[in-house]
C-alpha cells in the first residue's frame, strides 16, 4: 500500500490487539483485528471511524504504549514490539503523542516551564541552553515567555493543547500521534489548532498519524485517509480519491452524514441496527449486519484489502 518512490516511516503488518474480559462471559475484545498499512515520511495519515472502532488503540500500539497481541509494527524498518530498555526509550523519543484532553495530559501541580522540562529530563538530553529551547518551542506554537510561570488551570483549552503540541515537538520526533487532538476544543479553537499543526508540518517536515471521528477535520489535514470499522480498516485512499470516488458502503454512509451548505445535497445513508460488540464481532465482513448490499459471501468470508485504482484500497467483496 505504499506510494511509489517514497520512504516508509512506519509499517503495521497484520496487527492485532486483543483484550481479555474480566469474566468468561465478557469474552475477548478484538480492539484491532488484523490491520496492515504504511505511513510515508512527511505525510499526514488520517484514521477515521465511529467511537470504539479501535483508532486510539491502534495509535497507542504504533508507539508501543500498547503491545500487539499478534503482528508487528516497524519504525524505519525496525520491529519495535519486543524492544526493551534503552531501545524502547528511543522509540518513545522518536514517536510522540498529542492526547485528546489537554487538561488530563498536563500535570496540574507543575508550571508550564516544569512541564516543558520533562522530556529533556526523562531522556537525559543535554541542551546548551534549555531555557532558550523551551522558549523557542513556545514561540513555535504561538505562546510566549509569560506563560512559563503559569499552571495548566490558568490557561484556556486551546492554550493547554498548544503546550501539549510544544512538548511533543521537544525531542524532534519522527512521527506524532494526534489522538483526537482537537475534539475537546471549541470549533473556533479547533480551526486555529489545525492550522497550527499544518504550519508545523510544513515548517519542520513532520509526519502525523491523525486520529479523528470527524471527517471534515480529517479532510482538512490528511494526505491519505484510512477508514476503520470495528477493529478493521475497510478503505485507504488519498483524501481526493476517498471523497470523489468512495468505494466501501460504510465510507459512503460516513460521508453522507457530513452537513452540506449549498450545491447538490446527497441523500443521507442511514445505517440500520446497532454497532456490534468488539467482544463478539460478526463473522465474515464485520459490516455485513448493517450493509444494504450484503450477500451470503459477506456473512462467511473476510474480505481482503485490494487495490481498485492506484493508491486506493478497499476491503469489500463488491470489488472482486
């Protein structure tokens, strides 16, 4: 699934992440169920899907905050699932996370300066002038020296997320996992933070793994988009391909839910039934219980990801 003549930074190879339930009745939760893709250096790879589909679990697995049950994640060609000690510490330096709730991800007992010092202290990184580096990072995200003595509760939601972004940039990471990085913010602040992320990407040559349930947000920032449903990726495409030539029935339903202003209004596709439980997913194609184009094969056989046009992949029996 790689684009030609581009360097692969991260590769997920048949990754599965299962969680055992507390009792036999609760079963095993298949949060990520056999997922494969590649992220190119310098791109924003968006992942979109309903809440509970496994997006955040997948993001945490890419940075070894979670261990895959099966499969492997590669960072610059190096398998990371069994790394320990200093090698694992290096992965956590190279792959940083911007979390969903900035209020929960910043220590309320520490000043902004102390929070910004943490990455350098944890990784024993010597900087000639740490104070100057911290101020440089704050300026990058649109904040200044005044904020260094403040505590998180003295900042707005947007300002706290800017601190989270600055902290993620401190160690010059190779990839940043943006886990619903703007969903907790007001709409006007969302736009400011998205613009900031795009500016930083262009200025610093960053690579993002951008998780969101909001297709409009993904469309604004992503170069390529993966659509997840119940632990599996059902479609991967450039954002232009995904919106202009939607293939999977689930993706079509997601896109039809986007509010439209002016122009021709597309018919809303309403999904029938409840989202199945990841501890007891349907056989065959996970989406078959809610799909209007279901056939007997869908109920029995897991669809294989296939390329239907250059760079556009879909897991659906309709395209065999």
